[in-house]
C-alpha cells in the first residue's frame, strides 16, 4: 500500500539502460576522470575500460529489451506463471 498520492511505480523502476548510465557516470566521475588527470591510467588500461563500458552498455540494452518484452506479456497469458516455461 502506498500512501503518497503522487507516487508512480514507474518512477522507482528505471530501465536497465538508465541504471547502467547512472552507474557508469558515477564511476567515471569518482574514479576514471581523477585518475586520468593524475596520469595514472595507461592507454592500454583506458582501452580496457572502454571495452568494459561497451560490454556493460550491450548487456543493459539486452536487459532493457527483455524488460519491454516481459511488460508486453503482462496479463496476456492464461497461466501467468508460464512465462519462463519451455
């Protein structure tokens, strides 16, 4: 039960893309940018960090697509528990 009339459940359920973008921005601001300014990241390390960031972005996009797929199936099954069934 929610007692806040202005509450929207979608406000508290960001997409995987949004969560990933927020997390990556914070990691960049807290760790990567200060280390780059201090000259503590080599070009090789920077390339690896870029690949990791790209991998996270791909995973978040796939997760967001799955979230959209699941939202589309809500209420469309006779047996709602059958979504994961083969």
